[in-house]
């Protein structure tokens, strides 16, 4: 259930829209809330993603098959199961609970001609990659499946708090149509409100070299990149100084997210310190790297942990820096944690990996991408297979789980190299806890794309990726066939892939470590 917030007055409402994985509180608006309040701005942060899911799960719908009927009968039971640590000791029970909850969402969505899930929103008529479709979603908010919910919820929030601004955090394509439906409702119902939109997806769109804002008549302010300073200027506050304020999750403490413990999402940096990988969106978008000092990270985490009980810290960094990892190894955190990092020299030392495990690290996510040195060199990953093999062995000995990302279909790869990646993965299967297999998408405006024959991939003026003619004939359909018929079927690989938590993937993986 949502929290009934009545502060009397708030200068700005911060809204996190449906649909995203409902495993943890939204870090972006929590960071904004902490910074704004630190500068004396009254604000209210609201997770309409989780509240929207609660609304969907309460809807009545028609079901004819046995699976759907069972899922509808046991919504509360399955929701409770995903909040129970015991469920995570039985993977089959866990998968059934996730599948049944997701089935209910699917059935409700189907009655509205949607492909709806716990983590996705796909309208069969409107595309989030076409600005005209987003404007149509804003012009007809009553057509959105969440309209009966958000029209009442937003009305109550605005009437109770009397804000001058309302800000929407749009991070994923799956949130775009719902976000614009809510914006359209606010523009119609509360025309005096100043509407602001930011978030990761907005940053990506605004980074296109051909970008022109198609939403100028609907949205008052579109903010790309870190939004705190720009919001403070809009709110007529002084953003000078580099004082850091911890995220403020107080608005979300009563929410029951779909996880067996409370997760604390925390970003110790923005951008990527490596920032050299070919075809990387961070590099293509020109996002600058900014790191919070390790002593500040510890102070903020200690503050957050003193305010409420958490069971797991999720570091959101694109790559946790060596400086941060060393600081964590020296001074352990009071609870366990996980995050994404690179293959770095520190991890070549068994004692350092042991220190990380003693410091609370239960899982590291690693972008290995390929099992071929020449491919890694072409991608400018800055790693070698020898180093990778040593790191995997050290992490296994230390008791740190690994969530490994592999990327297939890059311009430097053919079927031959893909099979070498399969051989490398098989050779190290006992050191890999989870696997994520991805097919390469070409960022349209990366510098490396200039030498490739690019074709439309997703039709729309807001597309970020394109299809391309592979220079060595290793086309997308060939990659998919290899993964489905060879890689995933290998007897050493198949069990690893089957261990990946469905839908929630790495968000729930640490609870199985």
C-alpha cells in the first residue's frame, strides 16, 4: 500500500513512475530528496511504480486456464513468499511465486491490450520510441491502464501538498508511456503546476547529436544528467558548493518491496571511471565521471543504516572504483553488499578478495563480455583472459559469488570467437555463479558506428540503438541461433543459466548466495 503523505506544503513532488522491477526503493528520487532537503527545499518523493503494482494486483480479471486461476487465488500468498527468506532456500518455490505474480499482471494487462509484466510495459499501439506516441499518451491519459489509480493518487498528493513543481524520474523505456500519461493528466488537471522531467532515459535522448525537444509544449523543463543543481536553480536556491547529502529514503520506509529483506540502493559515483569501452553508451553520451570520496560514502551509509534497518546494500555504480573497494576492504560495512566492478589488479590478490568477503561482499557483477583476447582488445575492455581467470578463481576461493555478463555479436566477433567464449565459460563454469547473455545492440551515435552500415532497428525518432550489417557476416539471427542451440544447451552452462532468478535477475541473485 502507498504511504499517505500529508506535509501540508511541499515545493516539489518527485514521482517514480511504473513500470520497473519492484525490488528496492527508487534511488534517483531518493538522492534528489536528500539533496533538496539538505538545501532547505521541502519535497515529497513517491514511488508510483510499487503503488501501481499494488493497484494492478487488486484488479479483477477474467481467467480461463488453470495457471491463471491458481495465480489469481494466491496473489497475497505469493507476494508474502517473495518477502520471506525461507522462499529463497527453495529455488523452485521462488520461481513459482514469481511466475504466478507475473501471470496475474500479464492477465490484467492482456485485457487492456498490453504486454504487461513485473518489469515491462509494452503497448501494442503506442511506442515509447516515437515522440508522437508519447504525446498521444499525454493527450489521452484516461487510456492508460493505471489511470484510475494515478488520477486519484496524484490529485490527492497535489491537493494535500500544494506543490509548485512536479518532477518525474524517467529511467527506462518501460516507464515512458505511463510517465507521459501522468504528465498529460497533470497538465490538464493542474495547469498551474510546473512540470519537470529527468532521469537516465531523458539523459540518453538529450545526448543524441540531432536532439531537439519535441515535448516543449507539454513539459516545462527537461533536465539531462545529474539533476540536483538544475533543480535548485529552478527552485531559486543556491546550488554553490560541493557538499554531498546522503539519499533520503524516509518516504519509502513503509513500502513492502518484493524482496526478502530491505535493500539499500546507493551510488558512490556517476559515469564510469574507465570510460573507454567501444560502443559504450556512457562514452557515447559523454557522461562525466564523478566519484564521492570514500570517507563520505562511509559517512552517508552509516547515516542511512542508523535511520532504518537494511539487509543488503546494492552499489549502483557503473563500476565500483578500486579506491572504493580498497576502502571497503579496510573498514567492513555492518551488512552485506554487492555491486558491479571491473577486472582490476587488486582482485588478482587472493588476500584482497578474502578481505572483501570479510567486509561483507557477497557478490560481484563482472562484464567479461568475451572469451577471446583479440575481441576484448578490439572493444578496449582493458582486461585479458589470464587476469579474468585468476580473478574468477580468487573470488570463488573467497566465497564471493559472481554474476558474469557476456556480449555476443560485436563487430569483432564471429561464430569462431563465440565458440571460444563458450570454451572459456565451460572451463570456468565452477567459478561462475550466474550468467547474463546479451546480444550486441549498436548505439547509434557512438564514434565506432561510423564505419558500419547501420539500419533501422527500433523505428522511432527517439531510438538509441540500430541494427547493422556485420562486417564479418555474423548477423543477429546467427548469434541468436548459436546462443539458443549451442551455448545455452551445453551441459556445463545450462545449469548456471537456469539458476538466474527470473525477471528480478541480479536484484535477487545475492539472496541465493
